[in-house]
C-alpha cells in the first residue's frame, strides 16, 4: 500500500526532526480531510492543557543550575518557541539558561547542526570551547555535526 510507505517515510523524517509539518501530510495520506490550521490550534490547546504532565529532564536542569554563573548555559532544541517557553514558565525554568535556541530560530531541525551553529555564534564561542549534554540520538548527532563534544545522558521519566 503506497500510503503505508508514505506514512513510514513521514514517521522516519519526523523522528529525525526534519519534518516539522508532518501532521497535515499524515492526515491527507490517511484519507482524513480537515483544516491543518484547525489541527494545529487543537494540538496547541491540548499541549497547554497537558503542560504539567510533560516530562522534564531534571538531571540536565540541575546540572545547568549548578554550573551557573561560572559557565554560560544554553538550551538548544528544535521544538517550537511557544512550546519551549510554555514549559519553561510552567516549570519555573526561565532562570536556568543564558540562551535558548528553538525551532523558530532555525530553518533546519536536528539532526542538522544549524541550531548548534546559531548557539555558537550567539555565545561567540568555538565548538572546542563547548560541551553538549544530550538525551537523544538526534540531538547528539546535531551537536557532533557542529563539532561540539557530546555527553549522552539518560532521560529518567
């Protein structure tokens, strides 16, 4: 079934973070006709309602808090700015990072290194001066592609 192949490809791209608008394509290929903007609005509404249930990697948060103010800290994610800021406000994490790079700041998502390149530029640092702590293979691949050494950490949910 060609729809299965397309669905498989979309899931693959979504897992790699290179398909930020997969939902409308998934719906079309599943034969569901609906307004993508309405789907996006509903998704945003559900996301806001579930903020308290979303997992946060507190090991990384604790690490970031412990090195401040001696070291600069940054959050490099390709999640949407709205989502990241909502989680940060809800979990009182606004003070943890000197710099936050989100998917709204870049055109290519992880594993592409664009987000890390932007963080390096804004911090005015060379890759050899940085260390990335990543809890996903896609994130680690992104940091490594930017030339940044990576420490993989577990995400205890």
